[in-house]
């Protein structure tokens, strides 16, 4: 029965920790929005190249 109590207590701690990280992460994304946009723009070319590589691999088989 001690394990059940530990699991219940850890669920509360994990919930609070997860909520805090979610709020902190969302806040940082909003603060650094221009950097986030630049990051996505930078990865557009990488995603297109990987998509082309995947298409060529599927064509080979």
C-alpha cells in the first residue's frame, strides 16, 4: 500500500512540473517569436530535401 501512496504523490508532482514546463515553454516561444520563425524558415529547405530523398528512395523499390 505504500507504493500506491508514492505513485499518487508523484503524479501530483509530475502534473505540477509538467504544467510549469508547459507555461514556461509557451512563454519563451512567445518572447522569442522572431527566432522561432527564423528556425522554421531555416528548416523548410531541409524538410524539402528529405522529402525528395524519401520520394527517390520509394521510386527505387
